């Protein structure tokens, strides 16, 4: 279950070597924004060697490559794809055509490396106005796309507005990406909360993202990971209610009832689906599940 995604600069070995001990479900080894042009080659080598030698047990590995309109992206993929990372994150994704270009190139590298074609997934980083407006096209460009990811900092620069803690300026983009991702049948991840020292702010921001339908949220600070994991995990109250939903349905069937209620509210299809999702998430986290449902 991928709830939290933690950015780690690709040119900081002291952070990368601790990547699997920071509590995040996925680490994002960054070869783009965090790395200056004169360090691209060394960062690429560092990330390649780290994936090859460390393995990062128990944590998903994502690599943010350089944008497709730069001279670096092919070199990034040449070095990284043969090691079979879980996800490749292309930044400033703005068209389905770009995703298909990446899909084809990654497929060549997979075949050449003896990796099943399609094993390495894409999580496009949407951080331009054009990317937001084309979000559904990008999400459904190819089967390799498994999720969308919102980048708030670059987006607000493109929108020519100020990035704020309240986030009103990216509210439309957040909602647009959630709708696009769900329509395409893929997951969707929220932008980081950038005030490292605001512990109350990260809670509120993560809870709001969850309320919109985001699958999870990214972070630039390890101290935010635990909060994100907590917010995007089902609570024991959620799990208990979900079990009661299925128990009420079971009893209703035994009694031959066509309609079933729980706590004075009719149990309709959306309630059952939310209960199923809650128990499936609980199962993945090892805190209960669907076995008995």
C-alpha cells in the first residue's frame, strides 16, 4: 500500500542510504530539480549504484528523471531501468504523446535487460497548467501509467501566483487531477506540504487531500511521513464500521431482506464499496481484512 512518497535528492548519499529506514512507503530518488546541471552525471551514477547495491527492502523505489525536453532523460533511463525500479516519474508531464514516447523507450530497455515489458511503471508529475488540463489524457495514455502526481510548486509558478499554506491557488488542480485519475482507473498523489516545521499544518493538509480522494501524499521531510501514513490509513473505527456493514448485509440475507440499514441509514452500493476499500486497505497494512467477509 502506497500512502507516503518521500523525496530524496539524488546527490545526497547520506540521505539515500537511509531511504528504507525513514518510514515512507515509497522513496523518490530525484535526478531533476534537486540536482544542478553539473551534477547530473554523478547523481545518476549514485542513484544507480544505490539501487543496485542496497535493494531498499520493504520500500518502493521511484526515480524522478529529467524532463523529456532535456538532454538527460535517455541517459537517466539507460542507467536506471535495467535495475527494475518500481516507478519512473517524468516531470512536467504535459501530453499523452510524451507518455507513449517514454513507454516505448522503457519497453526497449526492459526487453534488452530481460525484464518483463511493462514491469516498470510511470507516475507522471503534473506541474503545469497544460498538464492539469490534459490530466485524463496523460493518465490513460498507456497501461504503464499507474498514477498521477501533483507538483504544486512548479504549477503555481506556471500559473503566476503565490504558493500558500492554505493552498487555495491549487484547489482546482487538486480536484481536476483526482477526477482525471479516478476516471482513468489509476491512483493519484498530492503535492508536498513544504513547511517542514509546521506539524499542525501537515495534518490539516493531508486530511484535506484525503477528503478530496487522493490515494496518498508526498513529502520532502522525513518528519512528515508518519503523519501522512496515519492520515491515509484506515482508523480502527473505520475498520469496525466496515465490518459492521458486511455483518448487516450477511444478517439481512439470512433474513431474506431486500434492503438493510445500519445505525438508521440504508446500506447502499457506495457504502458497501467504501467498506470494501477500507477492509482491503486494512488487509494490506496487516490490521484486518476481507478474509471473513
